């Protein structure tokens, strides 16, 4: 049975393009369309949809106002926001995620781009991931993530001496990540005994807005990483959208951020595998690898490579609390995960793993 999608946009042309994209897929159908949030609100109250594609700037009731009303009335629906690539668009998009949207796709600048392959792929990949995630979570009980896992005796022994080591935390997330991070970063102590490098798949400009928002609500310092930043304990460095982030060891024993614009890997830039690979030659005694919600498997290859060179301790989010159980599932299935925990316990696991100053 096809999944029913509601398309909400004040542009008749954009509604038509989005519907054509959705209806071309064998597993989805654009069941209804609405011109604004008020029409969508009435539809959502009376019809059950598997997903909603929602524009933000609309007359009568904006996308944000619709999300606020749905949240207030506890009406649950899977919403993917269509957002513009601007500074204001980034801020509004993050507000939409705060209000319950599960993810966003970037709005094309013109109709030619809207009909292009890039937008089509981004929209359908996102819809497929978030709409089908409920089915994934239901079958997660039989997956390797059901309990705590350990690898070789060597890894288990090394991870037991965490508190006496010079440590770094490397965190990766994607779909559902911006909201998930609000349940992790603000709960870390400001005197965490390690720096954190964080890769969240987002476009240029969005990562700075996200970092600034996290910094405002967190005791720990959060910033968008800049070229040459010297890593300090108690600071979270967010990889900038559009750039890969590496950690380089300096001659004096310190470590700094190195950014590059090498081609995207699997459509991703930043790519978590790049960051994990760079830690193979770092001077830290142990790397605490954290994998949160996200589609795909970014991070798994890099962590497996890192495990051959360094002592690692791996924490993965459990299926039940993921928006999309993709990245955590991929690393869990390798058998090298030390802890599988719900989202609200990730911060505690990180703090226990690295300690405080």
C-alpha cells in the first residue's frame, strides 16, 4: 500500500512539481494538496497522512504557526519542511524542527532547479527515511542494538581505563540530529574533560545557526569550527556545512581543526568518515565515538578504520529514540559498539566515559 503524503505550499507550480515527484515513486502518493497552513490544519485533523511536505512562508497561517498549533493540540504527524538556503531560512528551519518537524529539504531557487535531479533525490530520500522509520523501529528489537555490545578483550580492557586518559569525543548525526542534539549537548558539563568534534549533515550557514543556538542553551561552549581552531577541553566544534573537518596533531602536542572542500562523499560534505579517519594519527589516547540518529551509514567506515589504530569507545543511540535508525544501526551491526542507549542517556554516557576536569 502506498504511503499518503500531504503537500502544503502557497505556490501552485511548486505544489504540482512536488506532487509529480512524489507520485513518480512506487511507494508514495500525493493524496492531497493545501495552499496554506490553515487548510492543512483542517485536513490533518480529519485525514491520517503518513507524511506532510510543508512550506514555511504562506498566507493566513505559516508553516511555523501550523506546527505550533499541532504541537499545542498534541496532533502527531511526520512533517518534512521545505526551507530556503538563507540565514533567516536556517533560523526558521531550526525553529520548525523545535516545533516537531522531523527534517527539512532545501527549497530550489527556481522551477528549473525544482524539476532537477538534486531536489528530487533529496526530497524522496528524506521522505523515504522518515516515513518508513516507524517500521524500522518496530523491527529493531531483533537487531544487534538490543543490548550493550563489546568487541575484543583488548578494546574492552582499554575502555576500562578511560578516566586516566587524554580523550576526545567525536559525534556524528544526520536526519533528526539538530533536535536530538538539544537532548545531548545542553546536558554536558562545561568542565568536560575532553573536546568534542561534531559532524551534523547540514548545508552552508545552517551549522553556524545551530551551533549558536546550542551555545545559548548549554553550559558547555559550542561553536562552528574554524580553520586552525586549537582544540580545548569543554568545547564542542561543529563542522561547517559545505566543508570536511579533520583533526590534525601539531608539533607541540596540541591539536587543531583543518577544513577542506574536497568533493562530497556519498553526497555528504561534511562527512563523518573523514573526521574519524583523521583521528587515526591524533595524539589522544582514546576516542569516544558517538553515533546518533541519521539515514545512511556515515561514520561506520571511519570508526572501523579508527579502531585499528586507536583505543575507541563507541556509544550509539537506540532505535526507539531515533528519528531514522540508519547510522546507529550501521555501526551497531559491526559489533564494535560498547553502549546502546536512549537519547536522554547519551550525555550521561559521554560524561562517564571521559570524566570532568
